[in-house]
C-alpha cells in the first residue's frame, strides 16, 4: 500500500464523522469493493454495513477516538496497535488491528480488543 498512514488516519477519522453520507464517501476512498471487518462484537461486509456499524458504535460511545501506537508491515499486511480514547483523551481500551490490503485499499480489517 502506497500510503498506509494516510489510509489509517482516514479509517480512524471515519469513526468520528457523524454524517453518514460524508462518512461513506470517506470510506469509499480507502476500502476495497470486497471489504470485510470483524472484531469481537461485529462482522460486516462492504461500505454500507461498516457505515451502519460505525453509526451504532457512535450512539453507544460518543466522542471516542483512536490513536495508533505502533505499526508493523510486510507483504501488504499491517498490524496496528492502538488506544481507544474518550472525549478527555483518557485511554479506555487498547487493541490491535490486522489489515490486509488490495490495490492500495483496505480489503480486510480484523480488530482485537477486550470486551
């Protein structure tokens, strides 16, 4: 992937965008057509489903942001360690995401964190 950090920042920022149309437009720039996302509480496919999942997450946890603490990469695969921050920038959870890319877009993201 040519610019992983840019795409990762768009991904993290998309979790803060409350306008569903704007968020979908941002996600379409970085997600492959056959995109899948899984974590301990959800499994979705495509821009529409992740957009809906993000909206539901925002309703349950307003003001949450994510901050990457470490990124490892090889062969179009990325491992990102991150912190979940509340509105006061306190760490409320930490986790990791494993990302596979295809044609310079995210094809699959698998998130790992304590529920």
